């Protein structure tokens, strides 16, 4: 193999790729791809995790004289916490003692906790129950 010489007799090294830079770029690129996939699938992952809470809410026996109004409302907070709010509506005002008993005896799915159970001030015939994970 012949050496490449420059004028004045100096030898010039053949340079290959700078492997450190190549590895860094590959790592950053792979990280960006993984992050992009996660961002695209996150809503589906969160909604799937909420399904056990929705099933539990639908299986609860509503307070006497009420029924579940529509589907539970799904909310994702900024910190990633998932909340489900179920509203039970009756024909007449809900008895606060019955509402309190209902809230204290709810069977909660694993990893879910009760964060709110109240009769909204503007709807005396409704009971709003909020659980979160």
C-alpha cells in the first residue's frame, strides 16, 4: 500500500469516520424515534388503563332512586393522573345520609382511590363521584 505524501515529504493520514460522533448521532436518533412512538401511543395506553375504573363504576349499585348519567367523564391531569367522574341522577333531591353511605361503601378497583363524592350545589338531584389513579 502506498503512502500519500504531501509536498515537502510530509505524510498525510487517511481519516475514517469519527466513531464517537457516529454513535452519539445514532443514540440521539434512536431516542427520538422511541420518544415519538411513546407520544403517539400514550393516549391509547392511558385510556386502556382507565377501563378497569370504568367497569367498576358501571358495576356499582347506584344510590337508591338514582341511575348513572351517561358514561363516566375521563380526565387526565398535567401530572399524568387519570380521573373518572361518574354522575348519578335521581328524580328528587338526594338524601345526604344516603350519599355519604354510598361513598363510604364503594368497592374500589385496585390502584384507584376515591377523591370526591358530593352533591353538586347547583344539582340537588345528582351525586358526583370522582376516582383517580
